C-alpha cells in the first residue's frame, strides 16, 4: 500500500515520515542544506499481515506543486499534515484539493507541532480542520495530534496507518508504471522508479517506454528495498532496463505492456471544478494539464457549455502540446498557465475522439456513458448506445482491461459477437436488426444488387467504412445478405445462368480445372476463349452466387471444388505440424508464392484459418504462420 504525504511547507511532513519509518526521505544535498523537500522522497516499513507500506513524501513549497501532483498519482491513502502553530495554509488547501481531484478515496490528518501551542489553540485548529474537511469528500477523516519532538501521538498514528486495509484492485490489466525518478545503477544501466498503476511485472518482461514507443527489457526489479522476481499493482519499484540508453529515459514517461502503445495528443474528458476554484475556465483557454508524473499545455475545448464556473462539471476535449500515454478513467489535474492554482480535476473518457461532430448531442450522450467507474458496466453502455460495431480490441487497450472481462460484460447484455478479419466486435441486436431491415427494404424496391457505398448511404447516422464492412460481413455470415463479386444482394435466386451463360461456363470451367491449383487470371481466359471479359465477369458473378467459384484477388478465380481440395491439403499440413506456413503450402501445391498468399488470405477472410505472428524473446526472428480456426467452413457441414 502507498501512503502519500500532503501539506504546506515546513509543517513537518518529512520528520513525521522519519518517525514512522526510520527513513529520512530528504536525499538531495540541496534538501539537506535548505531543510525543505524539493523532490519526491520514499520510505518503506513493514505493516500488518506481512504487507510493506510505502510512503511518498512530497514537497510543500508552491513552486513544487507539479512534483506534489506527480507524487500523488497512484497513492492509496493520503496523510495531510497541518502544523498546529501555523494552521491551515495555502498549500494545505491546494494539496487537499489535488488529493480529492485525483480520486484518492481516503485520508487522515496529522496535526503536528502540538508541543508549540496550548489547548485553546488546539481546539481552534480542530474546528478549522473540520470546517475545511466538510467542503470535501473527507468529512469523516480521522485527526491525530502529534509532536515530532516529544513523540506524543506518534504511536496512535502509526497504529492507524499500519492497519489500513485497501480494497483488492483489478489485477486483470496490462502493466503500467508512471516514472518519477531516473538514475544509473553502477554496473547495471538505466534505472527507473515509480508506483505500479496496473498489472504486474516479472524479470525478463518485454515492455515499452511511452509515449516514444521505445522497446525495453526488465533486467532486475527492486520492490520495498529488496530484490524480487516480480511485483504487482500497488507496489513501488525500482527497475533496471536494458535495450535503451540512459538519455532516452526521463521522468514523466510511462513504462507499459506491449498492448498499450497508444500515444495521445487529443482526448475527451469530464472535469469538475471545486467550489473554491480561483477562476473560471473558458472555452479555448490554454491550461497546464498534469497527468501521471508529466505535464503539458493543453487547449481546452468545452463541449457542452461556454465556460465552467467553480462548483460545476463539464465535458471537454483537450488538444495537447505533446503526446501522452493515456487510458480511459485516468485522472488528471488542470492548473493555470502561470502554475499558481489548481483549477480542476478530470477523468479521461475517450482517447480517440472523432474529428467531426464533437459537440453534437448524440456525441455528448455517448461521452456521458463513459463517466462510470465500473469498466464492465461502461463497456455494456458503449455497446448499448453505439450506432456501429464496437471493437473489443480497441476498447480493451483504451480501457486497459482484460478482453475476457469485457467479453463477459458484452455477453451479459446480449451483445451480438462478430469476428471480422480476426478482430472481435460487439453490436447491440436492435442495431443489427435495424440495419438489416433498412437494407432489405431498399432491395425490395431497387436494383437486385448494390455496392457498399450505396448501402452505406442508407444508414443514419453514417457509419465508419471499416465498421460498416463489419456489419455487412455479419449479415452475409447469417445469410441475410449475399456477397456476389464486389456487390451485395438479399438473395442468390435469379442469378442462375441463362442458356448462353451456361455454355460459356461449361467451356470456362474446363480451362479452370485444367490449370488445377494455378488458374489463369480472367483476362487471360478471355484472350484464350475469345469471349469478352465483361461477359465473363457477368458469368463469374453468377457462379460465385451459386458457390461454384471463389474470388481470391488480383483477377484470379478458383472453382469451389479446387479451393476445397486446397483446404484439405492445408488441413493435412496442420494435423502433421500444428501450423501452416506459406512456404510449406507452396511446396505442397507447387505454385508461386504470390498465388499461395492470395489463397491463404482468402482462407483467413472466410474464417477457415487464423494468422499468428510472434517474435522470439530476443526480437530477432518473426514466426508467421496459420492455424485452422474453423474447419466446418469446408468440412463436416
């Protein structure tokens, strides 16, 4: 568990941590000389149930508020220190607001330096603190009176802190750590420290430094001042990295799993301003945005109002000066550009907002569905609200959640699963039926076949082209539509050959069979037979509708029985070796590599095979192969 200090300068935070843990967190010569904390300090002590408590000591001077924000990221409990002689000071309030705006659920208050004041002063301080806490979520926070000189109250505070229980957090996430220190370990290499925000880490893990996207490898891990082989959510770690130069690593970066390589320069969010905020936020204003252990300037585009006043909330789009590594539900702080005040806190909603229509009512309604705390419930709301298929892969990365957990959430609300080109999508059944009915109604009064653009124009609001292809592919899969060449129809009836076309087909199929696994492109067949290519296209179009022919690309068509024979050979390869490579299939078929690629990619699209690309542990070799995904495509029907 991580406990973070907060409070005004010279109120005794560092001395209190030393009494609680025995560790002096002021490590810099300048800190020793001036007697103030400038950078983050860290200390560890054994708690109950063999748990190690980590203390993050933050600077109290107003010039180092950005460092305090960095230290507050990832803490489980706040320790607000208020000197009895000074009372509540500006940075006391500033730090308390930061803890609240960053979503720290619980704090306790230590009234320090009680040896300097009388009982009358202590009673006054009690009232002052209670009045401050009633304006926050921490109204029931316990208050301890302590002296760093006489040790009065220290044992009571220590007993409380060392017995705090923190709710079990979601472990089914990809690894994330916000880097707060970087240094060289002698004989080892670049070393970083930070609190693990999600997931877990093990020796040898291949990770990525973001937002630059630099691949690294974990050489060693230190957690709570000892070497370990792994560490998990809620721990502070020192990690030695290999594969990267020291000057490429800096505070503010994130060390993340390979799944979380999104670098964001624009995102939509929800913000809240405390009632005592120093100024309003205006549309288009440039502010400092603190996220993780980094900060950048950000243009604030208000989506649902012209300005935000103290005590109000708003939906906002931020355009960042530099890219950040961000996920859904991440917390951040907004400060004015002169870094005098913390103006608001916020929560990330959508890390890939659309380029247009950001202020439309349906877009705002969608953003409101993303404000919830439960990832599974939010995923269900996304599927229920969305007017197009929802990518499980994209939202799993954006939310940093296990795909299996999101799958379960989707199924609980009856989300219809679609697998398109090896990617999983979910759609609410009402939208699927609405799309189907719209297309069927169109065909009942229009041409027998239609292209994708023509069908897409029927759906309002307009769906992204890729996602519309997902919808059409699913309608084809459930036999509500038929894909014929490059066109769609609601029936393959009426697409049988005329007498003339049957003669042409009988002639052409002999040529296709003659060439077996390597049929000529349609233009070569046209030249050989003297039949116009346009007429051949029409015949092939109907042959596909009758499942006599399969188009593989590059103007090449295969008789269905030939494709099935190749599928048998592919199945045999898999049974022998548990994988199918392009070169092995090429050797079996005795045809060119390019043609094999066309065939195997057609199998991928049909769902018969599934492509897997894996790198070895040294990142020097790529294994690219297929497995059989669904043999029922050709067999056992």
